């Protein structure tokens, strides 16, 4: 069998053939093509070496930066006199053995270079050429002696007689290394290596992210910058008194993880980290739940022979941090997953609120209540030395946790008309105090919710006698009024006869009167009129407008045929006035929606999409009703109809624009925008077809 030869001949092609892209026969001293053309045959034997592949240097620089980031926390600590040999001059160092590390350049996906602190004996810094850097993938690799080119760039370190971790602390500052200005890898990393939050803390890998102390500190700051304004239940100083502990109690560990989870959902930088943090928080909470179940089971066995009444385990076994963690987890699920899953998680939080008797903080504290930190062997908790000084803040934190659950219950159930879990009648907890009093631990006595609502229901009292409240307390009052509107709607569906209609109008007028007073108080509130508006106050104002719109939509269920003719005419006039109020509320919400764009989507309330969608739906339904009137044959006032439709276009577009900006951080806005855009585009298409006729 004849052996097939190589297609390309040995040797280099001449420059003339290379330029013409012709096949050179590589004959010497000249090839056939050059001899035929009568030109000089020039062959260059020394070819320039090919450079690195595309992206290889960038990948190498990225890996170098990652390792420097990890080592920076171990290296960048203040130098002490013990780390400098005696008698050594200033700036001098003593050479020690360096174990160079190797980098797997051929496998870019290999992430084994992220080694732990104990595995790092030393590090070879970057020289002026990135390809001369060699890192090790494990501590067991054989040491490779440094080459001449890299040895010149290596720093020398103080001699140490301790372990590897001690040697790492004795390393010189990375910014003292002499770098070539053309590369500047370490020079660019100088600012990143300045932090020193906790030198001995290990680096944790969570998903695709490396969770360092810097990341945790950033998440803590993000929480109080973007989350706390709308979920104000954590006392900042009390939280940071234990936030840096390596082994806090299980409940506090759950709370810290839940806070980081919600903070990641409000950040573009850590947005993808939220899923991994969410899984970790779920595991922590489930393990805590399993611990509680096993504990309660053993308690019930011990009480078998106890002839007395059963002991309540509601108060002393439920730490406040556990309730807060479940509430934050439900908020994250509402933002990123689904409102049905959020409802299931919130249900567990509501039951913990009831078991802990958070609804009874200011009335029956002798019946157990909730412990801010349970002192029992099952929870592994330790007494907090700061708790005595923050006794008011601890109690206020319980109040705020309850009221946050109270509002979350109503906001979450309003869209689908789900029944409420936390009832208003059983509440004996005072309204939340202003934020300044809470954070500064300055005691102030607030009124009860029943007192505010009774004053709002009083027909003799005017807006000037209404009690001024903080933005959070205003949201609580409006959430209670929204719950009453939900009950009012359900009762109107089952009421029969003339008596039912009379009761309906009595309830309706009472709610309208209460809303008018709260609306006037909100418009005059300093927190709303100031240039830097409070996100909670903005949401409260929009929530009030939503309730006014809902009161108008409830009138569609009024049984007009069961009333006398004279009464029906009077009620129709009232309904017309309520319709006008709803239109004004929708227009005011559009104006406010245009002004809050400067706050950004991360700073807005998690339920902000609900009142925005309510106003947009009202304007779309109003346009649809005008269109139906026109298509039914009533052509009187067609010019007014067209003017109304055209004027609503800008308002609806403004609301839809804000909803579109919220859909990236709020799954509820995404659900609303798909439904509203379909209805709005259908009406616009119908109007265009009608104009063509």
C-alpha cells in the first residue's frame, strides 16, 4: 500500500509566493515561480514567535487580580515591631524560601486557583510580563525554583518561625512592590487591597461569588440604604453589635442571612447572588424549624404527668430575630419569585407573630410575650451586654415587626381578595414611633390604632384634630383602612334587601370620611412636602389614592334595584361625586409617579406596583367605558369622548413607564405590566379602527 505523503512541503515559503498567496515548491536557491518571473527569491528563515491566544492575557490578569484580592485581606495588616528582625535597618528584609505557584493557562475554566488561606505558603507577585507569573493550584504541588526573570521581581519577606498563617501576616504590603508602568496590575489593585475588615476571616464561596468581609459589609450597607426605609423594623446599632460575630445564635444567623438576601435583590451588583443567599436562608430557617419541633416534642413528653394546666410555649421560645427573618424571606419571594410562594412563607411568619403575641406587646406583657433573645440551651444564645441600654429599642423593634406583618398581610391579600390572618380587633400594640426616636433609643409614647381610627370615624372632628403620625404609622393606618375596604366589598356581595343596602351606604360613607381626613393629613405632612421625600411617605400617599379608587369601584356592586326611586337617585349623585374623587386621585398618582423617578427603582416600596397598577387600570376602564358608550349609539358629546381618551393616553403611559422600570426588581410589576399593556393596546386599536370608519 502506497503511503500518502504530506500535502505541505518542508521548509518556509518565499516572500514572493507568500505575498501572492501562491503555492511555493520551496526549491533552493530559488523556487520555480520566482525563476519563471525573473524576480529574486527571498526566504526568511527566522519567523517571529506567535503571541498568546486571544483573551489569554486578560484571563491571566483576571486570575492574578482574584488571587491578590483573596490575599490582600491576609496581607494588609499593620506591621508590628515583632515582624521585623532585630538590628535590621529600616526597609530591609531577610530572604526566605518562596514556594512559587503555578497557573493552569491551558484550562481557563479551572477555578482551583482559589485556594484557602492554610494552603498558601507564599505568593509570587506579578512582574512586568503577565506570562511570567506562575501560581499553584494546590498546596501539594512540588516547589519549582523561580527563574532569573521572576526572581528579580520577587520581594523578600521577614523570616518567621511560626506556621503558614503567621507568615502570611508578616508579608510586606503589596503596594510596596515595584511594578512596571506598562502593566500596572498591582497598581490598579491598590485601592482594592486597602480594606481590612477582619484579617483572619476565611473566604466563603457561594455559588459563583466569593463572600468576603467586604461583600458582607456592602450587603449590610445596602440593606440600610435601600431596604430599611420601606421595611423599618431593624435597630441599626443593635444589629451591628452582633453582626460581625462568627457564631451568633441560630435565630440571629437566620436574620443576618435574610437581610443579605433582600439586600442582594435591591442591588444590580449582587442581583445574581440573591438566589444562592435565598437557598442558604431557607436552609437555616428550616433547620431552626426542625430544632423547634424536636424541642417542643420533648417538652410535651415531659408534661405528660403534669396535672396542672398546659404550659404555653408561645412567648419564651420564639426569638424576635426568627420572626423578622421569615418576614424578610417572604418579602424576597414577593420581589423575585412569586406572590403565591410569598403567601405561604408569610403565613408561617404570621403564625409566629401570633405565637409570640406581638399583637399584645403593650397590654399583657406578663403572659410571656416575645423574648428579644431567648436564653436557653437549644438556641445557643448569649446575653447581650447592650440590651439594657437599648430596652426601649428592643420593645419598639417588636412593635415594628408586628406592624410590618400587619401591613404585609393586607397588601399581599388585596390583589386576590384573600382573607386576612392578623385581625385588627385583637391588636393591643401601640403604633410605631418616629424613626429618629427608634434609632436614637429615645422613648416616646404613641397611640393605639383603635384611637386613630375612632377619631377618623368621628363625624364631628375635622382634619386639624387628627393625630399626626410618622410615615410608617401612616402606612399602618392606611393598611387598616384597606383591610376595612376589603371587608366592605365582601359584605356588599352577600347583603340582601333594603336593610343590606342601607348598611352598605353607612359603611361606605364612614370609610370615605376617614379617607378624606387621612388624605388631608398626608398632603400637609412635612415628610411629604420636603425636597428629599421619604419612600414610605410616598407609598402611603399612593396607598391613600388607591383606597379612594377602590371605594369608587366598590359602588359597582350596589344593588340599585332594591332601593326606592328617590333614594336611588340620591345615591346616584353620591356615586358621581365618588367617581370624580377617584379621577382626581388617579391624576394625582400620575403626577407623583412622574416625580419619583429620580428616587430609582431600588428605593421604592416593594408594593409600589400595586397602587400604580390600580390607577392605570382605573384610567383604562374609564377610557373603555367612554368607548363602549360611543359604540352603543350614544354619539352625543363625541368630541368630549375623544378628548377624554386622548388626555388619558399620557397618564396611562406615565404609569406604564414606571411599572416597566420596576419589573426588573419586582415580579409583581412584571405581572401587572403584561395585563395592563394588553388591555390598553386593545382599546387603542379599537379607537384607531373606529376613526377609520
